[in-house]
C-alpha cells in the first residue's frame, strides 16, 4: 500500500512539473533565422502543417466510420 502511494506521488510530481524544451533543432533554427532564403522557411512551415494535419485527418476518418457503424 505504501509503495503504491509512492508511485502515485512520483507520477503526479512528474506530470505536474513543467518541462522546458527547444522547439527546433539548432540547424533548423539557424536556417530559419537567417533572412537570406525565405523559400526554405516556407518549406519548413508547410512541412509542419502537413505533419500536423495528417493525424487530424486520420482521427476524423476513424470517427466517421465509428459514427457510421453506430447508426447502422
């Protein structure tokens, strides 16, 4: 029982502490901060949008099939 409480406390402390991370790797940041080539920055931004959109599309398709299955 005591061990269980220790694990729960550790998990809560771990989840409640903020984690500071860098949003970009050093090379990406250096390329994007230089104002020489804006096409590279636009390409990176478009890549981020595509990477972000795919999971949302997959979840939407999943919910569609679940909705369709529940109503039939």
